[in-house]
C-alpha cells in the first residue's frame, strides 16, 4: 500500500498493487454524504455535538483510545491534533492529510513524508523529529498507550530530513497505513508540551481547533486554530462536545435545538432521527457489537461455554429487542457487500438444545451451575439485557449482568479482570484492529487468545496487497473463528452521525463516522 498526495489532473498509476491518491491542494479526500451546500462556506458560529461520553483519560494522545466516533476520544483527537492519514469509508482507502505520503516498496521499510511548513498551535515546528518522539512514547509501558501495539511493531525510526521519517517494521505489513489511521499514532502533539509535562490537561497540537474549556462530563469547548495548515478552514469559530450517554436523550436534545449534531450507535437511532427530519450518515462496517471472552479464565476459557453462548443467542431476536426491527440480520463476521464477505463463513444457526447439552456437560463436571459475570457498558445496556434474557432459557447457567460506566469494560479487559464483556468490534478492514486483538502478547489482545494457526493467517493477510490473496487468508480466518469462538457478535448496528441539515453544511466523515469539523460550516453563520 502506498499513499500520497498528487495534484489534480496528474496521471494515476498503479504501483505494486495499490496507489491511493489525494488532491494536493486540500486536507484530504471528501468522504461521507455531505448535505448539499447552498453557496460557498460561511465562517463563524458554533456547532454543538452530542457524544456518547467524556474522553477515556486525558488529552494526551497516549491516553486517548482510538480513532472512532463511538467514543469521544476519536473526535477530540481529531479536533486537537488533526490527522496524518485517514481512512475513507466509501473506498476503504487510506489517504494522506497532514502527511504528504506514506509509502513502501517492500512492506517493511516505510517513508512518511510530511507537508511542508506544518506548525503546532504553540508556533513550534511539526516535523519528522516530532513524529518520532510521539511514536516512541507510545511504546513506553508506563504510559499504557492504546497504540502501544503499533509502536512495538517498529524495529527502528530514523529522521531522514525535517519532513521525512523512515520506519522499519519488525515484520512485513503492507497494511501498516491502516494502523496509523486507526490508532493514536495518528495524533502528533507538540514536543514542547510533552517535555513540559502539561499535555494531559493543556494539549498542544496542530489540529483545526484548540482546547478552550472543559467541565468533565458536562462539556468540552474547542476554539478555531488560526494557525491550522488548511486555511481558510476551519470555518466554525467553536465546536462544543456534550457527553450524553443515553441515545434517546441525545435525540431529544437535537429535537429541542440543544444539539446541532450527535452520534448514534444503532440503526434505530438513525430511524428515529430521520423521523425528526435530521440527516444521517451511516458507515457500512463488518463485525458489530460483540461479547468478548477472556480465554485465561476457567469458564470463558472453555470452548464449550463459548460455543454454547453462540448457539443460545439468536441475533434476530437481539436486533428486534434493541432496534425494534430496524437494521440487518447478522450471521457472519464480514458484512454483505464488503470486500471480504464470505457466505461460507456464516455462523451456526441458533440451537438451544445443542447449547443446553454443552452447558449440562460442563455443569456435570463441575458439580453445579455454570456462573459467569457479563460486563456491559451503559450505552449498550439494551443489548446486554437482550442477551441476558435469551441466556435465561438455559438451565444450569447463571449470568451476573453488570452494567457499568462506558470505559470500565475496556479498563477491565486490559487488566484481564473479566469473564465476558461487551465491546464494539466494528471494522472497515480486518487490519489493524483484528490483527492486534488476536496477536499473542499484544496489549490489545484483551481475549488472551493464542493460536499459531490464526497468527499465520493474519500475517498472510498483512504480507500482501493482492486482494484475492487477502480474501483467501480471511476465509481461513472465518473458519478458525467459527471453531474457536473467541467472541460472539450479537448485533451489527453500525455507528452513525446525525445532524440538522438546516444548520450544518458540508458534513463529511472518515473512518467509522468521525466528522471533519474543519470542513463543516453553519448555514446561519
């Protein structure tokens, strides 16, 4: 995979297998279904955006989890730090933004070239040395960065010149740009702020906005960065994020004019928004809301237990309960219409009798009912209740459902302190999230999964740009997942962004639905 900026009208060539292009005059390819703009963008005004919760930690990129719209971290990271590269959800291509290119001939040695003249909001240079410092920090175990797995894949980092960083990976990975796009290595902070030790509460980046004010769990206000590289963007004077955990409350706040835009987590959110006359953008992704199993625990580590859960949960019933009939049935990991869709990889159909047989077998061996704890984050409570209701049909199985704050399941998974937990396992591509999740010893391997056969399959998927060879690898992936059942996807309800089209224009998104807030503008500014 090569990604680079090219002037409009340049000859497009295919190099190796993939060359992803972007007009050099702007800040990334347009992605998402923007509402029709009425005339040129207008400057000024404030946009208020309802998110699912506050950030998981501090404003330090090493403490922000990932580039995702399902949590506030992704939006905050983009506002403060911008993007080196981004994934276009329409094409699934990685495109350069503040980077000029990210290229490799062999999948092992990569060259990251930055745009000329980039500056942090404190006036210091955003150069290759700054990227190197930021990326090295993520490898520090003391920081427990969510991007630590990516940083530990580096064999070496070399500053070639002020705008060029050479990255040598420990293993061949033609999908490396996807790792940069998805994780916090995409967000580069000012070295001066890092050295001052103030980054967590006084962030300094080169993104379209700077932090103006924060009242935890109430609001975060971001002011326009006049030094942003892509003038005259951003058009808005301010963006205000309001953490609202309940989806219905977010929609009601939009209906009463308190929010201009919001995050939706289910298809039902989108349906209700459309009834209110709001605009909706949903990204088609594979995976979905999943139950993650801790394979290091006696109960969840028993494949019979995991298979029983898979057989006992009827995804159609979960969808009916959570989505009131909206959305789509989920019977395979890769969504229909996506590159790696595989009908042969369909999961077994629900079979309560077969599930009961497996649970009874375990209960007989243990001399009593099988008990386990099930952690569910508050935004996914309806899904957790639906699953618990279905599992109640099994004898000799006792479920301790624990509905907790948004980030506690992730924190408990990192610590290994869980048996079963819910997690939003959405993916545009299997790399990098699935690769890291199933990689033995990786900090993001919350499952404690270790299967050499799967490791070989994932490495094969990274080692080529040939789509047919990748399809072959992921067909094997489906086979192993259906056998080992390291997780159970129970609902494919893709995240969505919802906005008032009469107020906001040019709303485009990247990755799983993060809004390009530097491009959006108010019609009434």
